[in-house]
C-alpha cells in the first residue's frame, strides 16, 4: 500500500508540474515579430510635405489579453523594429499617430497577430501621420 501511495504521489507531482509549466505569451521563446513605421508628414495647415520610414518612433507590444503593454522600443533609423524571443500566442503591436480630428489629436495604429513556434513574422508597415 505504501508503494502505491508513493507511486500515486509521484504521478500527481508530474501532472502538477506539467500544468504549471504552461507557457503563455511573452518573452522567453524562439519567435519574433518585426516591421517598420512609415510616416506621412504634414505641415501645420494639413498640407502633405513628405513621407519616410520613421526613426526613433515608439512601438509597443501587448502580450495575449493583457490590458497594458509588455514592452516598448524605439524604431531604428530606418523605421524598423523587432520584438524577439517570444513564445507562441496572441500579440498586439501598436504605435500612436497624429490625428487632428481625434480626441487628444492622437489615434492608435495597431495590428493583432497569432504567432507560432519558431516563427519570424514580418508585419506590414504601421502607417502614421506626423
């Protein structure tokens, strides 16, 4: 009987470890999400001036169904960003764009994706106005 109890305890321990090791969205995996921020620049009168890939533009990532961002980075000089070492799951990438007709004159530009294991996902440009 003692052997059976030890065996049962061992099995329950293994089940507990397997359940507690469930991986959720976030850092520590082998996947990545990358892309670029494309800026459409307007003057004070709303007239179009130029467009370019925006360096030093803040980009955020939300892990799963979190309500706040999990990480933030500034784009490189060529407008590129990359969030790496991610687990499989759902992610939202976003940045802010000027919007003169919006409350606070700012709007969110975002894209939500599902990331697989060992995937290097390249997103379409996040187009913003400045």
